[in-house]
């Protein structure tokens, strides 16, 4: 009974202490902001394999990113793209730098011309020789460039961040000709369709504020639009918890 009385006597004391620490007139704590930066760095495949032969059990890739910075200065590595966005903890944010690319998708079959197509006399023999090749009637569009979507959530310790990450790069690699012929009056006609190269990541991970993390490794394309296995694109992410505070004048 004495032990039970002692435990019960502590309950109001602890409750009174918590109420005393609470200030109802104190300003609310500002929401935490997170700055997320994603970097695509291109290196030789052999160099990447050599670096990954060591112990890579730790998630902190800051030392590796600093090493790549020196190689970039020596033109032995290349920073392909850098994307950054700042958002409140627990909120979704997106950013992008795009160029709209349009190309014909549906064609009208070739046909002989009618008198209204060319400003030539009806008896001009060239109108019969020319004809009208495939005419595009419907088009397709695609955004080329970079896109980034994130959802960072800061843990109670203020340093650990759970991150939903989805960066994407899109390039025009070239064209392929499905039809290629020469008209009777020596005009060349090609029915071409574009070839796109896309590099994307969709992942959920945990990182520490102020540290780099190696998210994934992708295979880039060469000048002809084909995948180039001799090189690798290393994707890094860095999260920083940004304090929101007043600045004295």
C-alpha cells in the first residue's frame, strides 16, 4: 500500500510540471524547411567499378562526391544536371525545366494534286509528276529536359529525413526513318520518328541533413542515341534542414 501511494502521489506532480512548462502565449514553432539537391554526374564505367570495390556499407557518400568534384575540375567527370527545390517538411514539391518537342504522328496517304494545290496552269505536266506525299494530320508532343518531384519529412531529431524522390531527365537522341524515297523530280522525302533517351529514378530513402547519398547509377547514351555501357551516370542527393528565423535589421 505504501508503494502504491508513493506512485500515485507522483502523478499530479509530473502533470503539474508539464503544465508549468507550457506557455499558451508563446509563438508557434515555424515549420521545418528542407532543401533537396539532386545531381547527375557522369563518369567512366571502369572508374565507378573501382570506387565501389571498397566498403560502401555506410549511406554517407559525401567523401565520394567530393572526390568527383576534383575529377570534374580535371575534366575526368562531367556534371550533367543539377536540380534543387525547397519545401516544407511533409509537403510535396516539384520543379522542371522543359522544352516542348512536337512531331507528326498520323499521316494522310499520298495523292495526286488538285488544281487548288499549286499556283500552276492546269495543263502543267509538273503537277502530275510532283503529286502530294504523306501529309501529317495529327501530332504528338513531349517535354524534354529535367523534372524533379520530392516529399521530404523531417524526423523528431531534426536531422534525419525520410525522402520520396523522383527525378527525371529526357533527351532527344535522334530520328529513325520509316520511309525514305525520292520523288520523280528528285525531291527526297522521309517519314521520320524521334528517338528519346530517358533517365528516371523513383525511390524512397532515409538520409541525414548535410550529407550526400548515392541514390542509383544509370547508363547514359552516346552521340548516336544508343546506350553507352562504357560510362555511368551517378545520381546523388543531398538534403539540408533549413531553419526559418528572423534576421535582425
